């Protein structure tokens, strides 16, 4: 758990998508906007940074796993994810 009392998922991007050049999760394009809409639909998501998604500290492990699996399926964008 992080100092702020939240859990997080760190995203490692495919070349060209990470910040600053591709702006990561805050980049432009229809696919990124669609991805963000899905991510913010989880009530446990607190905020999204270019390379990280912060979830409420009380988020169940299965929610973290579900979000991580969803991100890993985005092979056009994501190389890997780290759940913290």
C-alpha cells in the first residue's frame, strides 16, 4: 500500500506510448479515451496519471486483478503492469 492510503497499478507502455512522448494514459486518440472511460467506470478508481492508476485502499484484490488483466489485454499500448 502506498503512503496516500491507496493501491496502484503501474503501467509499462509499448515504445512510443509512454510519457512524455505518447503521454501514456493521458494521451490523445479514440482508443485512449475509450480505455479511460472503462477505467473510470470502476468505483474504486481514485485518479489516473500518465503511468499509474490509483485505486482506493479498500479495493478488493479481485478488482485490482481485473483491472490489471484488462490493461494487459491492451497489447497495442501496454507491455506489462505492476500491481502495488
